C-alpha cells in the first residue's frame, strides 16, 4: 500500500530541542509527523492551507520559518549539514565536509558552494570554520577540557592550529576567552 508523504522545510532548526519544539507545534495543530529532522518535517498526506498557515504562525513564534523557495531550502540544507558535520562525533573521521554535503544534498559540491556563497554571503569553508569556533567556545565555557583535548576532539591538526584559528575569528586566545566572566556564545542560527 502506497502512503503519500509531503515534506515541510523549516529554517533555523539547529538542535535536538528544535526538533522537539517543531514536533510539538505540528502535534498541537493536529498533525503527527512521520519524521522530524533538522530542517525538514515529513507528514502523511497534504496539509490544508489553513492548517499550514496556523503551523507557520506558531513556528514563527519560536523563531522558525517555513521555507517555500527551492534555492532557500537547499541553502538551509547545506547550513544544517555543516552544523551536523561539526557537531556529530565521528563524521569527520569517516569523510570530509564536501563528501558529506554532496551525499546529504545530492548535488555536486561546486554547485552547493556557489549557491551557499551567493545566498549567505560567505563561502561554505568560512561558515564551517565559524561553526567549529563556536563549538570551541562552548567547550571552553564548560571548562571541562583543555585546549589540547578540544583540538583532538574536533580533529584540529594541533592545539596551536585551533588557537590560531580561534584568535583569528574572535580576537582572543582560547585561554583568554575561557577567563571571561560571561563568554559570548552565539545561537547557531545567528552564525
């Protein structure tokens, strides 16, 4: 038996809490999603325009946005892919970023890179570095790992490489950042 499914693409989903929040929004509007992943919700059948509008408004209250444009959807898929690649332990051991994005988006990396740069105003590699640095900031703020341990965990070639990249992006050394009373962390959707 064939079941018709539809995908709803959503901007600014960057973490597990986002998945839970989006799931709750759909359920409170009478729709139980078949699957909810970063950036996309799969539902059975089609949604009425009224129900979709109610979901759209509620999602916007939480800072999410339904994406209707195909290019914007693909750009968001790339952005979410970079975040996944940075944050999912083990991905970087198995493949490089371009391989991961090509597999996730089913497009050549050169086309993905061109679209991302055009729409986001920064190339994928710089966005990737910004995401890595933001994760380093989080790990430094927790205070549980040394700079060397963070470098190993995030697959930097050395602690010195991590420190140089961190200072270039933030203007502070990792040690100096760690000493700040209130570390300046950015929400992932603002990077």
